[in-house]
């Protein structure tokens, strides 16, 4: 009796047996991200057409309780640089770093990044130009946190936050305008200017005519927010520093504006008899450079 020949089956069998001698390495299922790398995030449906790259660094042997740090870059949109600058501290202190990069292609200008795309034109807010909250740039952060938690099988209920320059603008406004976020300890470092929680000042310099105008600010003042700035970040002509008669009421440079934001916020909290849990950190010898701020921010974030 003749048996049919099955060349395809024979080839597959040879592949199986050869694989036994040279097994293919299968990535672990309990950690999607390892070491340093980058991935593209598109899972948040309202902004799926505006993908973000997320640069990350994972220390060795992460566990379910390993802290997560979100880092928000400055105006250069250079996520890889911020990821690399945080790597040493992450390895030393045992936390994971994720840096969402909001490219100027998909999130152009200050409206889409610094001001969170709350309004079509953040400098001219109105009820007719208020964007739906799912379309705010701020709104992508919490879904990204849940994605990372699932990928890493992390059980944390909150994440640490560091933002520098434009990123500091982003994080303090997200704290203000998205009060149900999962921010833990937050460092807002060297913001060029601020949205002061004063309803008597029109957005974006205050909360007037913004979604925060009717908010209870008590929870905002109770957050563990560290306003950080370099003592040498005092150049009134620093590149990229916004100047106009309204913003200059906050001060002529980043140092003065950080002091104003902190002190005015404390006055408003006192007037509301709200707990004020913020801290102010002025770093001696530091200008507008994020690298030295990391050495001070890391122990504060992970204490």
C-alpha cells in the first residue's frame, strides 16, 4: 500500500524538532515593558487619531507595588531625554518611569499641550469654544495609567508626577481642572507661568470663565503639590518665557512667578479655611535646567 507524501507536514515537523534544540525566547507575560524603550499609545478612543509615544524605563525585577512616575516634558517635546535623565534615579530608588511625548504634530502649540486643549483657543476662552472633556489632552493620562497598570500587573492606586517648564504648566492645570485624577505626590518644576486659582482672573491666568470657576478648590489645595524652581531661573528675557501685561502681574521671571503662585494660592486657601498641603522648593545655583531638579525631586517624590 502506498502512503501519500505530505511535504508541508514533514517541513512543519522538522521545524518543531529543530526548535527543541534552539528554543525561541518568549517574552514574559507579566511585564510587557522591560528595560528602556518606547511604545506608541492609541488606545484612548477620543484621541486615537493623535497618538503619543511613551518613553519608559523599568528597573530590574519590578513588582506589583513598584511605584510609577509619570514625567511631563518641556516645550522641546523631547521625551527620550527626560526618560534618560531619570534612569539613574529609577534604578537607585526602584520606580518605573513613563514619559508621554506630546508631539507638536498632533498637539501643536501651548493650547494643545500647556493648556490641555480645554478650549479651542485657550487665551480667549468662551462657552462656545469649550472643548468636550474627553477631547482634553489631560484626559489621555488616566487611561494611559490604567494601560500601564494592566501591562505591568501593577496594583498601585496612584502615580507620582514630575513636570518641567511646559510640563509643569500641564501638571498644575491638570490638578486644577481634572480633580478626580490619580496624581500622588506631584512636582511642578520651573513653570513659565501659572493658572492661579482665582476666579476673579480670567483663564488662562486665573480660573474665571473656565470649568474650574465653580469648583470646590479645597481638594486642589489638599494635594501633595511641590512648586519647584531654580533660584537662578530669574532671567526676564529667557527664551520662551511669556510676557504681557497680564502675565507679568505674576512676576517678571520664573522665580518670581513660582513665588507668586504659591503665596497667592496659600492666601486663597486660607480665605476658604482649606487645608494647604503644598510645598515650595527654591533650588540654589539652579537655572532653567531640568537635570539638576531631578536630583532634588526624586527623594521628595519617593519619600
